[in-house]
């Protein structure tokens, strides 16, 4: 935490958390049956999806999309795989 002092990172994290909480509240208001899912599960799902998004341009419009397997393409061939291969 010492390294974060004098940066905007704590403020940005707080803003993101507030935004995600607001999105969760809107989701629950729209779909009450989803209230059985807690905020931490929603945050986990949000960040899993966000970490897999790529910026793309479709018909001249910039947007974000999930591109299956694309996150594997940015791996260096020199990275050692700690998992056994078949």
C-alpha cells in the first residue's frame, strides 16, 4: 500500500467499486430473481469478462468484444508452461 500513496489508484479503485455496485443494484432492480447472487459474485463475473475484452472496430464503430482464444495469442513462446502437457 505504501507504493500507492500519492497516486490516484485508491481513488480510481473506489470509483470503479461504486460504479460496479450501481450496476449490480440496477441489475437486481430489473431482474429481482438474480438477487440470490451476491455482490462479490457479480464483481467476480464483471472482472472475468472485463479482463477478456478486446477493443475492436465494427463497421467504423469502436466497441469492445469477447474474442474466444484471442487472449492466448499475446503469449510469448518463451514462457515456460508450469502445467504438464499431454
